[in-house]
C-alpha cells in the first residue's frame, strides 16, 4: 500500500462523504490532523456532523471540487461514471476505497474487526462500549450511530481500534486484523460477488487472515459458517451460539419487552465449563443475544473483567435505526429499523411478536435496490409471517436504474400468499401518512424497515 503520512501536504477528498462509514472515517482522519473535505448530493445528519467539526462538504459532485486534491476516497456507492472519479483518473490522483484508507489509518493499532452479513454494527458497538468502559479508550469506526457517542466514529488515545468491516465490495480484506468476529454469512451483495460461492470464499479468506497471536470468533449457529470450517486453513478460531457444540454456549434465555437475559457456558482449550449467569443486555431478540455473546467472547478473551463486561451490556444505550422508537401516539409505538434483507426482517418481526404477543404489528417495508429484490424476491415473500399487516412502499433504488420488469402488485400478491399477511400498497410518503391517520388502531406496533428514505418517513409521521 502507498504510505500516507500525517502532517504531509496530502489533501484528501471523500466522494460520497454522507455515507455512515465514509463520514465516520472522514471525521477520524480530520481529528488525526489530515486535511479532509468531501462531496455528497444528499443532505443528511452524517454530512452535518462532518460540517460541525470543520470538514468542508460540497453539495454536488464537480471536477472543481478536486482543486489541490492529492488523494481521493470513494464510497462503494459511487459509480465509475461519477465526474469526480473520471477527473481523478485523468489527473492521476490516487483513489482508495474506504476500507483501503481505513487500513492505512489503523495500521499501527491493535485491530478488532467485525464483519458478517448481519449484526456487525450492533456487535461493533457492543465491543466498543465494553472497551470504553474498561478505560482502553479505543478508536471506533462503526456503520451506525452509537447513541452514547452521538456519532459513528471516535478517535481514541488507546492502542485498540474497533472497526466494522463492510464486505459489500470485497475491500474488507484490506484491513489489518488482530482479532475478529464473523457474525454470519448470508446471500447478500451478490450483485458484486456474482454468486454465493464467491462471497463465501471472501469470508474464508478473511478468517484465514487471523494472526497466530490473535483469534477469530465465529457464530456456530450459522450453517454456512459451519460448512466453511473444513476449508479454513487457519484453525485459529473459537465459536459462539445456542448450538451445543459452541465454545461459548448460550442457555436459559429470557426475552423481555426491552431486554434479554441469558446464561453462558464457556468451554475452550484454556477454560473448562465456566458458567456466567444472568447476563442482561438492553436489546431484544435472539439475534441480539448472539451479537452480545460475540462481544463477551472476544472481550473476555483479551482479558477484560467479566464484571465490566456485564455492566457494559446492561448499560448499553443502543444504536440508531436498530429498533429505535421514533413516536408514541396514544397507545401505539412507532419504530424505525435498518432491516433490509429477508433474514433481518424475519429476525426483527420474530422478536417483536415474541415479546408483544397481544399487540398487532404493522410493518412498513421499503425495498432497497432493484438488484437485491431481483435476487431475493422469494425470500422476501416469506419474511412477514409475524406481521399482521404490511404496507409496501416503492423500491428505493439507491442510484440503480429503475427495473422496468418490477411488478409491485405481483410482488405484493406473492408476499400475501407466502407470508399470509394483508398487503397495502402506497406510492409515496404523503400517502403513507394519510393511510396511517385513517387506519391506526389501538395498542399497535408500527415498524418501518429499509435502508433508504423510510427512516425519514417514519420520523416525519404526524397526527
């Protein structure tokens, strides 16, 4: 990799700085002393956080933005046809993917890298909370806003860095790893990988990067990870999950409306059948218990006292867009969640139904990307079985060309059939508001799900 020196004359431009990962990295680099700026066509809180600490952000992509720029960092969402990418190539400006730049920034840290198809943001946040509580003052670069931080990133003075690794474009393999977590492997980002086998190979390569003096923690409940193990040359890993063969085995789980409580049995080559009782985390759902145990396993392995770990989990303040309550209207609760993949949607709705058996659940789903919908259409259609009603929004394209073959009515019928749920079609934010005003019932849970503008729609509901 090309060396980049703090204090040099490098001037760094982030194309697509409004992305959660891009904005977090830009903020960390700004605080490290780099000359940082960026551009993004969308207004967002991420952009505002950058501006607040003195990062200049242009509101459109233009070759004029690249004056005196020596390095460009591009978001994975930025296409090659972008004028700033084209201009950078013409001027022979060095272009880095976000993960490549992040690798430079944390190259001298002891890195904990969290990846997986689902749950990595929550797991990263939990590990960051525990390390912070242990006064290790870690550098944090996350894929979601940590409520206790008020942002997604923090430059710490300590030796440790906690990083969420986005696998969407394969660049997560560029990150230097000491310890790692792989939460699961699922059919996601196949538009980049072309097929599931290529995606699994990429995760396999990631686990094999674990150094002798480090360790990888992998979820033994995930069948794809169990299949991968035989081809992992580096056997330097430990397992966690509900599975009886896991090194960190979860049992006696209790699911409350606002928390989860469980016991943990640890059985590793160095520890034999140690039991930790009554671990409480302020998150709901079995998937969040798994995320919590990944954090417990890693943090206890590196020597953090279990009392500090339990205290951290009990006080965890959560992450924005992960079951975030945005409105309470009379006896009705409105939530916003980032779930945009069939597995995530199923997990969220199962957790809500388990802890709210007597309440109706209305899902508001905004599909994210035509490419994802094309690949996982059937899987999506089975995802809403725990919902009493589904409001289906138009597809949020995320910059993709509109798929003329997409049939919203046909998709709604498939969901109604396979999930046995009533489906209502709406065409925009205004129609959603009108529908909710006319049809809201008492003591209902309404949850918006998706990775696009649905988060704004949920926050702007008014009665």
